[in-house]
C-alpha cells in the first residue's frame, strides 16, 4: 500500500472530521482574504475617494430601504388613530 493510503486509513472518524473541518476553515479564510485584498479591483479609473463615496452611498441607501421596510412591517409609516401625523 502507498504511504498516503495507510496514513489516511489509520485516522479514526473523529480525526477525519476534525481534518475536514480544519480544511474547510482554512479554505474559507483564504476566500475571505482574496475578497478583501481585491476589494477595489473592479473599479478601474476611479480614485480611492470615489470608491469610498460610492460604497458609502450604497450602504446608506440600503440602510434607508431597510428602515422603510421595518417601518412598513411595524406599520409606523402610516398615521394611527392616536395622531394625525406621520412618525417619520
């Protein structure tokens, strides 16, 4: 038998699970690092400041839409019988 197969067969099921989990964690960290390191690679011809403004605008508008959705779910975007004014 080749040495690789013998060493793999010698591991118990618990060790194989731990090895598989460790491989998954290392791969996930690698994918995250690549994503962080290539953050601005998709915006050629733009300065760092322009990219930051674009990211801030996207996050801010997404946050406002999220707040509007929560207000609609909790029915805070409509006047109630207690007050004739909107809460926002």
